């Protein structure tokens, strides 16, 4: 894998986190293939970008702010697919009060495909490692 591909793949996850944290759904949407499959983020698997965006927008409503801090990506190539492992610590600050928050420690497992000169998330899975509310 060349350095440009590695940077472009890592940049997808940076845009992902900043899109959520800035409540910028256009930036967030740009990270995904139209037929994305999302696993482990809700009660069932979500298929397709529009249902996924609806889910995320509803899930963000209770929060005044979020901060997703990403670890380095482990990227493994298999043909034209990039398998990406990213650790995340996500802090969610509730609207109900500035001292109330929820922290999630997890790992994202994202399969990405090249779409022209860009990489897009085709399958995205969250594996929870721990949670706390304060």
C-alpha cells in the first residue's frame, strides 16, 4: 500500500469523527458508500446511508457535544478492500447538564472500498470495550 492510500484511508476516519463532533452530517455522509452496512451501533444492523444518517441524527439529539478521540489505524489491504481497525474513546456531553457525560471505549472495524480517488466505508462495526456515565 502506498503512502497516499494510507493517508486517504486514515483521513476517512478523521472526517468521520469530526463530522459527528461538529454535527456536520454532510462531512459525515461523505465517509460512507451509499450501500453501507453498519453493525453494533443499535438494536439491529442498518443497511444504506440514508437510514444510517437518520439513526445517527436521532442518536445525537440528547447530546450538547461529543468528542471522538481516535487511536492510530491498523490498515490491512485485501485487493481493493482496506480492512481498518481504529480504537476510539468517545465522550458524549448530555444537554441536561454540563457535568453529565457518557464515555464509550470501543473499536471500529471498517471495511473500505475505493470510489474513484476516494475511500468509502462499505461496512462499519462497533465493538464496545467499556462504558461509564458521570
